[in-house]
C-alpha cells in the first residue's frame, strides 16, 4: 500500500481506486532502514522466517506516519489496552514503506 492509499484507508476506509478497505496493511521498518531507501529506485526482498524470498517490494513511498492518528482513525481509540493500539504504538517500527 502506498502513502496515498494508506491515507485514504485511514480517513475514508477506501483505497484511491474506490475499493472499500477498512484497515491499512503496511510494511513498517526501523528508521535507519527507512532512511537508507530511495523511493522510485530501491527494492526490498520480503522473506519468511527461514530466509526464503517470497516477494520483492518496489519502494514507491517511505514515510513516518502519525501512529496515534492512525490508531484513532482505524481502531477508534488510542488506549494501549486495545492490543492493536498497543502493537501500533509500542511494538511496531516507526516508519512505513509502500509500493504501488
């Protein structure tokens, strides 16, 4: 999901194409890795836990989202009692990488 689709899902529950999509599905990465990527020219190998490459992500967007705003918009709360909010705010990485 690229940044435009992410924003559409968070604010309108749909992709830019108009398809209903209630929850953003993102690749979150650490800041250092995010800053090493170049939108439009970087590729990221997506691997399973054994290291087998499953896919290649062609990097279109790299950004630091407002995770509290995402939690409120998507999950309806910013309370870390909610397991999704807890993961989003405390366990996930702070940057998103998106493709087309």
